[in-house]
C-alpha cells in the first residue's frame, strides 16, 4: 500500500509540535553554546523566518540533519551544529569554514547567486583547504552565512542509536522533499534556496541533497514519534 504523504506529513508535524513543547521551544542557533544542554547524539531540524506549511501558520522544516553515522565517527551533536553556526570568538569572530560544513557551502552559493560576492565567488567551495589569502577573501561571505544560519531556529531530538539516526534523517528528508512529486508545503517565493546551485535544493525545498528522491516510508515517522514520546 502506498503511503499517504499528506497524512504522514501531518503526523510528522504533530510530533514536531510535541517535541517543540517538550523542549520549551526552538533554540536560535546564534544564541546556543555547548553548555545549552544538548544530548550527545541526535537529529536536528532547522526552520527559517517566513517559511511555513500551506496553512501559513506551522513553521516548515527547511533542513534535516544528523551526525556520526559511521562506526568510527565520534562527532557529537553540538560539534556538528557548531560547525554549521560558525565561530563566535577567536581571530575571525562571526566567520566560519564552509569547507567543513556542506550546509554553509550551500547557503554561501545561494548568496553568491543572489547577491554577487565577487571577492569570494571564484574560490568558494573549491578544495578541502584554503590559504590564508583565500580565507581572507572569503571572510565577509562566511560572516554573512553565519548570520543567516545563526538566525535559524533549531529543534533537536535525542537519538542515541546510530541506526535510528540514519533511518530518521533519510526518511524525514524523503517525506519532506517535493522533488519529483506533488508539491506539498512549498517554500515561499523569497526562500534563499531558490538561488542554490544544486538542483536538488531548488526542487526539494530543503537545504539537503541526499535522499530527496527516495520514496517516503512509515518507518521514519514511526521512529521519530517513538523518540519524541520516549
């Protein structure tokens, strides 16, 4: 039997609403620190100002993510979120490293497409490392990316088991994605992702590129709900 995607989305967002209540609301990433009470392992959901479901009221998920999906990875949830957020202090306060965060990379390419950024555009996303000169040229764009991601509210779910995190991340992306199927809860006309250089982002309405064409299934929603109610 095929999945009723609209009904599954309603069920998922009801569980997200319950999670929001249990967490006393979403956290704005720019205001978060490593001492904000994060679980060691989990799944995170990003939202954006002005992005809602078709009802115009319910905040729409715009990115799903997790971490440490390999047996050798020891990355913690906050470590991954901090990579997306960027630096707070240090030699480049407000900056970041898009070569260590694919989310930052995608946001930066969209800002380049929309606003130009000629100083950073030639080198953005090129190579896994960069010289000091290149990083200095990209610094202003890195700060713009930090401001954008830092303003995003985030919800998180404690998911200790690697296999459960994998199921939830992949399945939620597949369910939320509009790529290759009827558009439900489409992004607003002003959503920055429309300027992304990845077709997957523009088609899906998410800042994700993996799993967007996969068939939605019950397992991810069931697993997400089970962890919310745990």
